[in-house]
C-alpha cells in the first residue's frame, strides 16, 4: 500500500503512507492520523495491518497501529503501563501487554 484515500466533505484526500503517524479504530471507522490532520476511513484495523509494511507499522494495541518512524520513545505512565511518544504529535498512545514485547526490544 502506498497511500490511503480519505473523504473530507467534498474533497478526496490522498494520504501517502510516509505521512501517517498512526491508525486507530474509532467505532465503525479508522482514524488516520498525520502530523497535521486526522481523517476517518471505512477500513478496519485488521485489513490495514495486512496491507502495510510490517517492518514500519507495528500494532501496539488491538485498536492501534503505529508508524515506527513516527515514534520518539516509549515511557511508563504513573500506573506502570507503556505509552508511545510521537515525534510530531503531543498525544501518547497506549501499549497493551500483548504487544509490549516488541517495544521493549527497541
């Protein structure tokens, strides 16, 4: 997969895979998050996971796939759970225990 198409009102936007920071499930949609924008698409996390490069995109939670190139680091929150910090965005992403082993190897 080289790009994602997302609809914004009357406009169809092409988002290249290089722009994507992460994908996150959001009810019946998936949020595609870039440095400066969020878009909703009608494609499931499982479908996206099989379409993206597994060396660049890692599943860190059942509802989240992160572009490893967008990650600045991993930290523990006050409860001891892992959180992914992103280079160009302020939010942090939860890491489930099931997927934590990959991030510990970084």
